[in-house]
């Protein structure tokens, strides 16, 4: 299969790539780059084309790239000074302690 040939991809994979590319374009990525990234993501998710004749035939489609959300988070907390984070943590601990005491008396 020559480079760039998409004949081994299923309709679902092609729809997925289109959808991913649209998302990149909305964020200001050029059409060509969006297309390249979209197919790279489909390959990463699905391990390449799924149609008969390829090594990936008949395997289930996982969505590993779609599960990156949590790993990308935490930027807001990381950008706050340590003293502010510490104060928040102490306040939260005090609240938990207060709530625990309140619940044990009932």
C-alpha cells in the first residue's frame, strides 16, 4: 500500500478522521496539517487500516487518544503559588474534619 493510500480504512475510520480534522481547523490549524494530524490520531487509536488484507483486520476499535483529557488538566492549580495551594488544602482538610465530626454525632 503506497504512502497516502486510504483504501484500507473503513468508513468509520474516515468519518473519525474528518471529525478530528474539523476540530483542528476550528482551532486555526491549516487544512493540510489538520488532515495529517487526524490520520495520525486514527492510526494511533486503531492501529492502521482495518479492511481485509491488512494486519489489523477484525480488531476492536479503542479510543486511547480520546482519554487524554485528565492527563492534560491541572494547569490552573500548577500556575497558582504554593502558598495559595497550601491554604486551599488546609481549608479543605478543615472542612472534611468538620463534616466528619458532624456526621459521627448523628
